[in-house]
């Protein structure tokens, strides 16, 4: 299984984050964990979710953006659905 990470957009794009969460719900994602941390001027939020038997990670990090990591086919499918 090939893993992949895609930066979907800016970390402050609330509309993008909302669409991503809606797409994850539609895909049947089950939240596993979420974390928030602050390191200097950087805020990092992360979420792990299970889709079927596979895990995806969502990260929102200052100066990096909103990203999704996980199995390449799932990451590509979610990224494509956000581009529509």
C-alpha cells in the first residue's frame, strides 16, 4: 500500500476544512483521535480517522497548510472530490 500526503490548501480556509470534514463523513470516516498543540507561533491541529480498515490523517499547521495523508487511493479520491 502506497502512502501519500497532499496539501489541500491554506490552514485558515474554514470553507475548505468544512468541505473536507463533510467528505470524510460521506466516506464513512470514524474519528479515532484529535490533537491541538502550539509551538511558538505555530498552531497544529491533527485528526486521525478510519475509513473502512484504513487510517487517514488530517493536519492543519500554520505556514504549512491543510493536508491529508494516508493510502494513496483514498487521499486522491478525497482531494478530487474537493476539487469539484
